């Protein structure tokens, strides 16, 4: 199971078709679960099917897992909050007992460079991703691309950065290799942390443990997230009527 992040118009479909066409073996069968808010355009040969999924009003998603697929790609809605969608998919995946091989993020460099306020949105995507695919770099200065990567590399983010050229990556099989390189642990099984800091405890006190919560999933009293990100839809062209 793979999850694909990125804004609408970033070239996710073209990249995904390349990964499926050149990254999978001859006997592999790929299926794509597409948000009902996205168009279900064809992705290429070797497909079991393109199935819609929807975000429930409360929590979780409505989705059907294709039994005859060897590889399943979840394409998130590129106009909606990726954190809300990832939280909903985590609930569904946990209930289904299905693990995530990798989370991929396709970055529209032109969009990011033209709108500095969107960095917090891309930062959230990078936090959850194993591989960052830098796409739509035409006209974007190399200095900006280097600074964008550097902001994460200086913080020792383990994710892998890769350039997209003509809708293709250099080594699709390497991109799909199921090796976790993401900052977030939400898809890696439950982690437990101490309830209190050590300095607040007396020697000999029993340490209370609690499940670790991803910082992007944390909420304030009242339900708003502690880490809020911009509304990506406000920076994208309106949907066709």
C-alpha cells in the first residue's frame, strides 16, 4: 500500500503512471484508489482498476480494497487538507490490518516558489513522506530548490529527495522500495512515550506511558489542530464548473 500526496496539478498522475509502468514487475497488478473529489482519468497499463474513496463527515474513509491487486496506491485529494486525510486513512488501515509500504509526495516547485506562505503545507507533507519528488521545476531557480531541500536536510529529515524529469523518475523501483524514511511514525505501529518529563518525577516513581501522538494530529480544546496549515485550495485554480 502506497499513499501519494501533493497538490492538484503537481503532476502526481503522470509520475504515478511512470512508477506503475516501470517500477513494478511483469506479474504485478496495480490499483489506484482515487478521492471522489478527483477525476478518475486512466493511469496506464497493468491496472486492476481505479476505485473511488470518500472522506466521511465524522472520521475515517469509505473505501473498498481490491483483492486481486498486488500494489495499491491511494491518491489523496490535492485540494484538501492532507493531515485530515492521513488521519482518516490511518483509522481505516488500522481496522483493516494493512500496512503502508511508503508515502510519496510530489512537490509542485512552481507553486511552492510563487507562494512562500504554502511552505507550512509542504512541510506537513514532507513530515509524513518517505520520498519527495520535486516536479514542475521549469523557471524555478536552482538556488530556491537547494534552499527548499536544505531546510529539511539541516533538520536531518530522513526522507529521500528525487527530481522528476518529463514526468519520470530515474529509478522507479527504488522509489517504491518498502523502506521507511519518514519522520512520522503514524503508519509504523503504535509507539509509547512517558506521560511526564523525567525532571517532574521523583526517583523511584513509576513512569506512566501513553501512545505517542503525531504532532500534526494533536488538537486543542475545542477540536482545532495545534499545528494548522494553509488551505491549499485557496492557491489553486477553481475547479471547472
